[in-house]
């Protein structure tokens, strides 16, 4: 298992849209949003490249959540607006944006909505093309637990790793006492662990 490091990782946030949140019934929406916010904040603070994408914003899916515009205004403005392609990696504009952001990096962490449609396929496609891919599973959701279980088994069978927000932060940082850990610690406390005490 390849350990992801700050300097060799790219973040993809896929279809965190106001409407797609309602397609995810297996996880509270505030949990999904908190994980997306935490990933976005960490990437910004540590200069990790980020690509945002959405699908059919003028339809039921709606616009990307305002949180991402607030945290990543440039990436939000440059988001790839797909016209319904479920496997984002099959969208030429998205693929070009990812390759440009990656600039040779091979470690991809992704999260989005929904895990059973919009995450499973690009995660597998990118793995098949030589990328090391992790899915932050609690940074997204699915309509049912069955749908998510099947998606997870499908991507893991193809070599994609499943992770959670805490596990990914700890892997990337290595030590909370490091300068990077001091940056990451308040992000995960404010965005993730604070929900435990509400």
C-alpha cells in the first residue's frame, strides 16, 4: 500500500451539489458537508491541487454547495461543468483539468456524490490508468447502504482504497506535532469532531 504524502497528492471533489445531497440518504448531510469542507480546507492550507466538478447544474442536481465557493473560490470558478457524463474521467475537460493539476502526481484522493454512481467509475478508471486512488467514503454518500456496499466492493475489487476523513488526515500528516499537523488539527476538530458534541 502506497502512503500518500502532501507533496504527491491531488484532491478531486465530485458533484457536491445542493441537489445531489438529497440523493444520499445513508449518511447525514451535515456529515458529508463537513468532510468536503475539511478536505477543501486542508488542501488549501497545504497547497494540495484541487479539481472541482459538477454535473448538470441547471437540472435537479443544482449548483455546487456554497461552502466550496467560500473555501476554494478559484477552483470553484474554474470547476468543470459536465453535461451528464456519470464517469467524470470520460469527460475530456475534467480529464484535462486533473492531468494539469496533477502535473505528474499519481496519488488521487476523491470524495463526492454519489458514491454508487459518480465516484465508483472515475475511481476505477483512474486506477486502471496507473493512478493510486483513495475514496474518502464519508465525504459522500449513496441512496441506500446496499448501494454503497456494492459500490465499495466494486471499487475495492479494482484496487481502489477506501478511507475516512480521520484516517486520511492522519496518513497525510503523519504527526499532529509537525508543522503540517498543527495546520491540520484545528481543521479536523472544527469541521469533523465538533459534530460529535452537537
